[in-house]
């Protein structure tokens, strides 16, 4: 994936770091003071300033439908897009007359709720001015924002600095001015809310671990043990605790009560009656068994919501999934971008996405006098990977930051490397490795560039900037090497981050299609909020039409190697909405004939909430982890794989209602209809094929159904379900 802002996805949550001497933070953040929410009558109070090359519009009280109604919209634009002088391209929006008392006593930090009109990178520094004129500042963003979504950034007061001095609550009470200094990427920035928050720190808590401590993922039929360990000092009146469990629909699903004693750890059998996704909470209880507090006392860890533990029991075993991969081979549709801790095998996702960056493969110029570089020889000698795994190998020569220092062009021209021979030698070795490791896979797939639209107008957020003819040259040279070394290899491209047809036509017209065997794309959409609003059917139809127009009437297969949704909406962690939307995205893409889909991403990382898994180690391991915990997306994709892998798209069903979506997929022994609604739960009638009928719910439970006169009535809601006729694929 792109380095999505320091990005999740894609909303950003910057949690305050715990210091060694601090008590453990357990309680959620609480907003205790509103500093600004930008109604229309405040516009004159917020003054813009800008560099000589910038012009800007500012509008308070701006409404973004479905998001917020009182936004400050600022749109700084460079007059000369080619001007590189930062001293001419800056923009500031500031207010210097804030009323006294906006930052209450007990404030731990400030909250900023921001959004970008287009997906783009924003550099933003906040400057706070106190009553005495002293200024404190903090860079709160230097990364990409998603399109049309609000990003929550929570900054502890102590992170604002004036020289070596940290801002304290006492000093913050004298806040009189706020300025946002920002870059000018050519998009509009929405500022929704600035507020003060505090977070209670408790001295007693419970830590939850499971008998699968790395990922809290279990196979069907496997025993689930949970261990609750007392941390710190429980409340004086606590005599025990109770734990409670709820399922993927937030329905109660059991629990238990335990008595405190000399021991500190308590292990319980939490094996559920059926597979599924489960959330656990815990509460201190008194001598009468009554809860002492309404909030859960489970310790907050990583990106997990405060007071919550999770685990999942999957509907199929790893052995069953591997057998299905081997049986279906290249007919598999689903994969995973960012496989961690055995996640893909457990969920049933066959395709994997591998990337070993050039700067890590060859930090110094390698010798090739005796054939491939040493790293390639080692990888080739390791032998083939397991035949059940399918692989796409991306290349990122467009991203200067991922090239070794020794090969980079000094002047920042495209391509970023100084000598084509250096890059093509590395590529040749990478192809040799891929051919040796995946002999079972035909065709082997090579992605030629990474979100190369970010190096091209109108998206230029990465350097060097490519012209269309330079993109064509990149793929032409790649193809020569790939086909020479691996005749069974396919070149995929051009791999933009968004399904923008204007951009596609630019590179198609330049001639890139003659060097491609398949279209690789990421499927993010500018200014769209859910998969149905994305209009994937219309966009994919237009993409295919452009292929025919610029490729002698021929279409190429489409591979979506990245798309996802962050599990964060505004200030709310929304793992259920995320699960619904990403599974629906997969079903639409498959229904519209996309060849392969790799949802993004295996884990939450670096403050980003795109993951299938909560990241419990996010602070020390922003891009990796040794401890994760599932979201409902895990079970949703496990069921989706069971219901649809191996089946071919047979069209969208219409006439079911404006808010109902349904796709049919067929195979030799039956068919599956995936269905859901974007609105309220409602009863619908689906066509029933002959033979046994079953309904599979979002997490993979199967129940028999009976048809009447070729129809069957089912309840549709935002959770995708499946009507299975005959056998599973």
C-alpha cells in the first residue's frame, strides 16, 4: 500500500504515548471543552495568510453531506504548479482572539478533526499562542489523508513545544490563538472541530490473553481458553469480577464471574457454541456481585477499543483452506495485502502480495560477475513455495524513497534511478527468484509500478514527476526483461491509487496498453464513502471501454491489488461498519468481473485502522506486530471465501429495491447469491434454483431454507448474506 499517512486505510488516530512512570490508561478519551466548531458567523475571525504563489478560498459553515454541517473549508492552490520554492507555497489559517477559558482544568490534550477533499498528502503544523504571547507548536500531519473522510488527531498537551519547554495544562488555560500552517497540495481541507480532551488513568485493571496469544484466532472445534490477569491494584471494594461476551451482532453470548483471591491470573473456558467473532468485556464486582463501575476494566492495548478484548473462531480449518487453494488454483479471487501471523491461511485467502524493496535488497551496489546477486542466489536456492499460495510481485521504481541511495538520480528527474541498467539488473534477478519460487503458478504476475498516479498530474504528491511517455517507457523496458526471463510472466499496470478514468485515458492514449497483460489498479474512489457510492459497475465498464478504444478492441483482465476501508468513523472505532463495507466491496468487484482482489490491510499500523486485525503492539511496532486481535472482517471474509471462491460471476440481480444489492455466482455443482441492503433491514424475495437451499450468514453459519414457486424469502440488512443452492463451490 501507499505509505498511508503516518495513514490507516482511511482515518488517522494519534493516541497519546504512555510514559514509563504513568499509570495505565484504561478509560476512553472524554471531550471536556469545545474550542471551535466553525459556524458561518466565525468566518471573519479566521484570517488566511499565504505565500506569493498561493491563492486560497476560505468558507466557514460549510456542509459536507453525511459528514458534518459546520466545517471550515480552506482551499489553497498554487498559481504556478511548477513552482518548487517552499517559501512561495505556504498557507496559514489563524485566529488570534479566542475567548479565555476554552481549555478547562484537567485537559490532557487537543483534538483536531480534519478531512481532505481528495486523497492527498497534507503537512500540517499547529501553532498555539498563549495570553503572554508565547508560542507552542507541533506537526500533527505529514502523510496522506483519505478522500472525503474525517481524520481524528489527538495530541497530548506535552507534545506541543516551545523550544525545550512542553505545554502544561496550567499554561494551556491561557490559550488565545490557534494557527494551522499547511502545505498546498491542490485540494481542499475541511476542519470540523477543535476541542480539549482528558483521559482517566486507573490504578487497577485486567489484562486478557487467549490460548492463541499471537492473534486470538481459532479453528472450528478448537478449545478457547481466556486468561484474565490482575494488573495494578483493584478498587478497595472489589471482591471479584465478571466477564461478558457478545457476538458479531452485539448480542449477549455468555460469560462468567470469578472471585478475587491471592492468585493474580484466572483462566476460563470460553469455547463458544458456534464459530464466529466475539467481543469480551470485564467489570469489577463487590461482595454482592454487583458491578462497581459501568465501564469495562480490561486494559487498553494498541488499536483495540478501550475496555475490549476480541477473539474469533473461523468456519473452516487451515487444512481445509489449503486444500481449497490447491483445488481452485488460479481460479481463486480473494487474497490479502499484508499477511501477518498466519492470517491469510486461517481466513481462506489464497493470493498474497509480496514486496521486498530495492533499497533493502541492494543497500550497496551488488556484484553480478558470476550471475545473479547474492540475495537472489539465496532465494532461488531456498526452493519453491507451497503450491497452494499464489503471488503477485510488485515493483516500485517510481517511488524515489524506496530506491537505494547509490543509484538515485541527483536532479530528481524521472525515473529516480540514474542508470536503467541498475534497475533492470535488479528486476531480472527478482523475476528469476519469482520463477523459481512459484513454478506452479501460470501466469506469474509482476506489478510494474506502485500508485504511479501519485507521480503524475493532477495527483503529484511523490517525486520524481512522470510524464505519460515516461510511464510507457518504464513498462516497455520492464516487459522486455520479464518476458525474456519468464515467458509465462504477465506484466500488470499501470496501478493508480484511484479508479479515475481521465487519468487512465491519459496513459492509455500514450500507449501503455501494448506493454501490459493485465490491468493492475487500486480501487479507492475520490469523494466516495462506501462501496455502493463508489459506482464500481459504472467505473469498471468505462475502464473496459477505454481498453477497447486504445487496445484494438481488446480487453485485459483487471486485478485490484489494494482497496479497503478504515475502521474509524470520526471519533468512533467502527469495526462492524468496516467489515460490512469491505466484504460488500469484494462481492461487487467479483460480481463485476474483477479477476483478483486483495483487500487492504492485514493489521492496523502506525495509527491507521485499515486492518483485519487490531494491533496490540502498535506503539513499538507501527508496521508489524507480534500480538493482534481480530475484527469482524476476519469472519466476514472467511464466510465470503467459503460461499464464493471457485464460482464465476453471473450478473447482478435487479428489481429488488433501490437499496438492495445482489449478485449471482455459479459453478459446476450449484450457485450462490450474495445479497445485502444499504438501508434498513427488510424482507426480499430471491429466485431459488432447484435443489437444496441454505442461507449462510455473514460469519458462515448455514441454515436450511424452503422455496415456494421458485422464490425464497430472506431478510436483507447491511451484513452480506448468501443464498447457497446445491453445494458450496
